[in-house]
C-alpha cells in the first residue's frame, strides 16, 4: 500500500497515454519513463526510422519500467530466477506481462527484459533503450557529459552505445557490484 514516503501507485488509470493499466509506478518513476520515451522519440526522428521502428522504440520507453515500483514479492513470483538480483526483476516481469497480453515483437520484449543488464544479442531497439535509460536528462550525475552523448546518438549510434556500456561497467565496478554474464558478453561484443 502506498505511503506518504512512497507515493507508489499500484494501478495507473487506463487513460494515461504513457503507461499500461497494470503499471505500478510512482510519480518520480513516471517522470523517468516520460523522459526516456521522449529521448527515444527524438532519436528515432533524427535517425529517420520507419513508422514501425519508431513505434517499437516508443513502446520500449513506455513499458521498460512499468513494474519498477511493484512489490518485490510480486516480482519474484513473476520471475523466480534466483540468479537475478532484485533490482533487475522489473524488466523481465514487464516483458512477461506484455507477452502474456499478446505482445509479439521479440525485439521489444528482449529490450525490456534486459534493459538493466544488457544483452549481446540486441538489435538497435535494445541498444537504444539501454542508452536512453542511462542518458535521460533527469539523472543527477555527469549531466553535461551525458547530454553530450545523448546529442551524438544520431551521429554515432554504435560509438555512443560502446561508451555507455563502458561507463555503466565502470560504475558497477567502482560500486563493488557484480558484473553479470549478460553485461560482460555485451561488452565483449561491442569493444
């Protein structure tokens, strides 16, 4: 149940154009989702993607954190894989929920499933979501550097992606956190 300290919404009104009715997000997370989606929309316009590709990128932004504020117990029931840390369960849980509702675009489901850890098999939508989640302007660290990288995605998509993967791995190591096999495999693919 949401509290004053945790304004998490357990259900989002179906009239919200950004989120599915089953989303469980607070206002801060909703703002993050809007910034990620906006960044993906800008990049897809600048890259002159087809309408179908633009929709996939937009939907990746909309859905990637739709269950970010769901209770841990709910996420563990949906994704019982003990090898995954609690902090990444929301992506696989959202992908499973979307698939159960009939979502059939594999590139979208894989982008959402792995958006926190990375995946070496991604196409452009997974890579774009990984970058947008990190580069969105609401994050408080390295704002000028991240804004520079975000502005260069349409000019050097692969180069910026490589830089984002490197920065995320460096942060993980600095914080003493685990580098997961998917992340290591992604780095080995792009370096």
